[in-house]
């Protein structure tokens, strides 16, 4: 994955989470930004994650729930 994408931190998180089943969006955001996240780091995470999901939809599955007040789930598949 790192040959296509340059975010080493996100690459590491996605590699560690591959095959572990769906997790809430906040799980990945907390791993990326930490608990004391600011708007800038949250925006960076969202942009990077969405870019990855668009480029490799066969590996990153984002499921938005029917109820829009709930957060989406993310599943990282083995590649």
C-alpha cells in the first residue's frame, strides 16, 4: 500500500487493522489523531481516509448506517 500512498501513519494503522472486521469510524480517527485531536488533524484524517477509500475500494469498505446520527463503520480487507 505504501507504494501508492504517502501517509505512513495511516498505512501502518490500516495494515494493523486489516482483517479484524468492521470498526467504527471513531476507532480509526482516534488511532490516527489521538484523543486530543484538533480540527486540523481530524480534517487531515478524513481527507486521507476518503482518498484511500476511493483509490482502493476493494480493500476499504465504509458503510454508512441508515440512521444518519450514527457514525459509519470501516472495514479493512486483506489485499
